[in-house]
């Protein structure tokens, strides 16, 4: 009998940190919301998951989490734009038992290799018992 050559063991890939900025892996953080395994319990959690959806180009999630009265027909992703970091600056209401809330944030990106940022005060409401993005006021 000839000795067997041991098969190489698969390399375990460590999941990357979630784009939303929380210290969790994407699959355990915003990925669960994107896959529909759970729903956002706060306006801030929805904001973070939507930022992550922009970062990973998850159009289906973005449209599902947009209020039907303000939802666009589609989301255009610019291949030269890469979302890199999210800062939550503040907010009002938006807790697990609230019906509405706001989240002010600054989203950092690179476009054609140049850094930029977008600041917005977003409004969220409950629609059919689920947090959705309504609209926002873009700052400077």
C-alpha cells in the first residue's frame, strides 16, 4: 500500500469588517439584513445597513429599504466611486419603539482615487412595521 499524500486543508478566510463601521464581520452585521434574515430595529441600524449596501452594490436591498413614495426605479452605481467609511454624527428618535427618526451622517468615499464626503440628515419612518428610508437633506 502506498502512503497517501495529505490533502491541503482549505484556508479559512476571515470575513472583512462590515463597511458600516461597527466592529463585526459583514456577514454577521449588515449582511444579515441584506440577506433578509432580520430587519433593522432602529433608524441608525437601517442607515448603517444602507451605507453597507451602497458599498457592496446591493441594489435590491436599497430599493427594499426605501419608502415606496420616494423610491427611485433603480440605483445607479458609479464604478469609479468607492464608499470607504461612515460616521454617525447624531440623530433624533428612531429607536425600537419609534415611528420615525433621523440620522445625520458623513459618508466618506473615493472617486477616481480622490477622497470626498457626503453629509446628510436622513429621515426614516416605519412602513408596514419596518424601518425604511424616506428622504434626506444633503449638507455641505
